[in-house]
């Protein structure tokens, strides 16, 4: 079973940047697609970005496309979310998630079955 620990959240002004990290342990990190999701107060959790097991393919929600970049360092068992040009509507708890099936692309329909505890991102206007 994989364990996921997010870090890097915080308070930032609109237009600023943050980089989230998610450290994985417990299984072969490089074999699995990874994703980032977020949940704002009073809203359902939503997809933000995902990256394939190889790191070649990535997916983004329309709301973050062009501002956020997902990447992974398989040598460090870590996936990142670089967030630029942050907006107040990006305020949420951000969660890292891991695919249940190995060698997936991370696209629609991916079974992200393992989750981290989340890290708070707050963007002030």
C-alpha cells in the first residue's frame, strides 16, 4: 500500500506562485500515474492535474491549464505541482493521489485509490 505525504502549501497573494510536493513510499513509485486534486470549502473535490507513470503524458483541468505544471522525479519518489499566477479561486486543500493500476496514463477513468492527507493553499486578493 502506498503512503503519500503532501507539503508546500501556504498563504500567497494573488499572482504569486507555490510548488506543492508529494512524497510517496510503500511501492514502486515509478510504475504508477499520479494526480493532484483540490477541494474548496463547501465544494466537491475536483481534478487538477495528472501525470502518467513515465512522466511523458500529463492532463490538466481547464481552470488551471497554462498556469499549473505537474511533474515527477522518480528518483526521489516525488510528484510536484508548480502553481503560477495564482487566483483567489485556487484556494483549497490540495490532495495528492496515486493510481491503483500500474503503468497507467492518468487520464479520465483512472482509479486514483490512494490519497494523501492534503495541504492547504490560500490565495489572498
